[in-house]
C-alpha cells in the first residue's frame, strides 16, 4: 500500500518529481523528501533550523543526490542537517 498523500507537496527538480513535507518532530523542524514514482524508495530526512525557506527543499535534493541518496532504491533513510547555510551529513 502506498503511503498517505495528505500534506505532501510535489516539486519537479531537474526533470524528476519528488514529494516533500515539512514537519515538526520532537521540537525540531524536519524536511522529508521522497521520489514520487517508486514504492519503498529511500527517504531523505533533513533537520532544519527554526527559520526555513522553500529553497532549502531543492538544496536538500541536490545535496542528497551528490552524497549517495538513492531515491529509487529501498534502504535506511538518508539523514542530513542544515548547518551554516549548507547541508552536511548527520554523522559529521
């Protein structure tokens, strides 16, 4: 069964369609992005600061694609953080 679609927004970035949602979990802003087409694709989860902008969505997609996020393959969520005006892997 596909995940529920309520609340997700759609964005086309570099000719690929993604679904994304910004949510507040545990008092932290979080951005969740997944490719629209595959079922059980890898999810990108980014921790964001208090003040967020729409540009962070496309920046997170570009960062994930450059650092090993595979939205068409299943796997553990790809996690990153927004620090000092750029994204960094969560482990760093």
